[in-house]
């Protein structure tokens, strides 16, 4: 079966986030005076072939840990769901 996976990677709490800080400093000039605590991150989406959802999740978590995130300074969150069959029914 084919599964869609999404991995969100963000810096761990306490790790400086210069990109988020730069965005936050620019917000008042754009009229967003009410936005605080901006943290930047990255999002990855991909497909995984696996026998079941647990297998797809394990594979996506392995990919996140080994390649997409630096586990020393970043956390990752994985979401997986089964994809609809291609072509669908008519």
C-alpha cells in the first residue's frame, strides 16, 4: 500500500532561532503587532510504500531521524495516512 507522509522539523526549545527572530522583528511593519514567539521550521512531504500504517510511520521516522532533522538540536513530528487508490471509482 502507499502512504502519504509529512515530517515537520523545528528547533528544540531553548535553541536560538535567528530566522524566526528576523520574521518576528519584521511583523510590526506589516501590521502584525499581535503575533509573538515566531519559530521557523521545515516541512517535508513524501510517499512511502509499506504493508501497513505502522510500517510506513516507522520508515518515515527513520528518514526524519537519519536525514531530515538533526536530532541534537531539532525535533521532528511525523504524520502518515493511507493514500486513495489512483484513478478512483467512477
